[in-house]
């Protein structure tokens, strides 16, 4: 039986710990819509709650890209599609490289130097990095980015450690291999990067620079994406209410909806509204599948009760925008397993049974109003309502005719989401 030296054991623990840390935070999105959601959050959510207590760490639970809102610009849509592509490519490349390595061990063929290994010495780490970037786009919580940066740092050190051990084991043969291959990228690309590295002062090229640079680039990219996202969102404000549509094309409905809400307030329908408070309203189709992330509007919004986890995840990865864009009749038909024509007659979430209603062009929208408190104690609107220091508390759901402004139904909701106090996306 082979006995590992302490150094090998430490590196193995570091490698496994790095990927496990990333998996825990990145795969949250898959677990939260599974039947095991609350078992997971019974352990994990205290970490979120602890981070939310302090201004210095509160941003880690926030999101830097749209997740439940359809990206409103071509750039943000392209980023979202890129996330799916990187997720799939990274996973496939890792599986291929892993099979090559383990088959080589079984067949005792020595160091893997064929396939991708002809150009890169550590393609498995590269594949995990590509998969991780894709996963960070698919579930764009800042803590995912932070754990991704940690994983990058760990793997950069592990790669050097593995190479040192390979040199001791295979000698000149491995040395010749390293001269013709790059560590994480093809040799020509790494020479290009190293050229710019030589231009830097020597103090900046110390071993401390790469980890700092990795953290700065990874986290900084997240903040840049968040700034672009908040600038791109189609906010519409009137008085102390700001609306943000889930679908960008619903922006043209905002004025009518705002007028309808204020008219309802004037006649006492929306009695929860207070002039000294600020409100953010999310505009969506009444059976929007992810409304439970904003407020607990009933069992139908509890995704972890549906037991369709694999189908939803597949839809989310392979069809980035379809699950948000489906018309109400298609959404209802899928949820209830019935024909769309029947769905809009008998499964309408608003209880409307109008045979003349074309649900594919449905005028009804649901507005989930969230009360927003901010540290400035001043009135704010637009992207300021999504600031890290803002506290958002759901108060009511308003079903409204977006063409006439007539309020159909108002439902008071609890001050939590379908996942209780678990931080969920605000964008």
C-alpha cells in the first residue's frame, strides 16, 4: 500500500476543499428547487444571515446579473447565453480529461500527453475554471464569485506542486513535455501573457501578486456587471412607487399600471401604501414561475414542492429565456399537464373564466409590491432601491388589468419569500 507524504495529503485536501467549497455555494440554485431545500438551508442559511449583519460582507449575498428578470439588453442576454455555453463546455471537457487520466492509470501508460494534454498540462483545472465561470453567470451571487476566486488561487498553487512532483518522478521526459506545453493555456497564449508580466516592476511580480490579482479581477468583474445591469433595467417611477417589469416588453404597461395602483390607493383599495415609504413593484404574468423568490404568494410559487428539479434545471441551462417568456396559457398548461385552451379556462390564477380571452395576449399582470427601507432615511427610486444596504419586505400582490388600470384583486403577503428568510435574487 502506497503511503502519501504529508505534502501530498495537504494538496489533496486543498484540491478537494476548493471544489467542494465552490460546489456548495454554486449549486445552491439546484438544491433550492429540490425537496431537500430546507435541509440544505438549515445548515447554510445561518452563514447568509451572518453575512447580512455587517455592511462589509452584506454584498456577498447579493446578485450581480439578472436572474429572475429577463436581461433587457443584447449585451446582458449574450452574457447569459455565454453562461450556459461555458457551463456545458467546461463540464464536458472535465469529463473527457478525467477519463483520459484515469484510463491512463488503469492501463499504466504514464503521463497523459495526448488529446488536450498535448497543448495544456492542466486541462482539468482549466475545464473546472470554465465550468465555474459558467456557473457563476447562471447563479450570479457574489459569494459564488468569491469562492470561484478561491478555487482559482488553490488550483494555481496545486498546478505548480503537481509539476514539481512530476519532475521528480519522470525527470527529463517531463521537463521536455513542459517546454512544449502551457500550464493552463496553449504555449503561445502564455508567452503573450508573460511578455506583459516582464514589463511590471519586480515587486509586483512576487508570488503574492497572482492571488491578489485573481481576487481583484474576479470580484471586480462582478461589480462591473452589476453596474451595467442596474443601469440597463427599465425602471418606471411615479411618486414613491417604482416598477420593474420581469419582461422588458412590459415596460410600455408601466404608466397604466402605476396610474391604476394610485387610483386604487385613492379609493382605499391599496391601503397598505404609506406616503413616507418607498415601494418597488415587480411586474409579471400572474403565473410567473419564480415569483416565490420575491414573495410567498402561495404553494404554486414553492418550487421545491413541485419535484421537477431535473426538468427545471435542464430548461434553465439549455433554454435561458424560455422559462421566463412562456405565455400564460403555455405556462399553465405545463404546470397542470393540460391543453393550453383548457388551461386558460380552468386554471387561471386570477379565476377568470372568459372564453373570449386570448391568454397568449393576456392583459392581466401581477405586481408584487415590496416595501424598501434604506439607511439614508430619504426617498429613493430606481436602482437605489436595489442597493446592498436596502431592506426589502414584500407586502402585497396586486392583480391588475394592464390596459385599463382596473385592479382585479389585492392579496396581502407575508414579510418573507417562499424560502422564508433565505436571501433570494432582487434582480
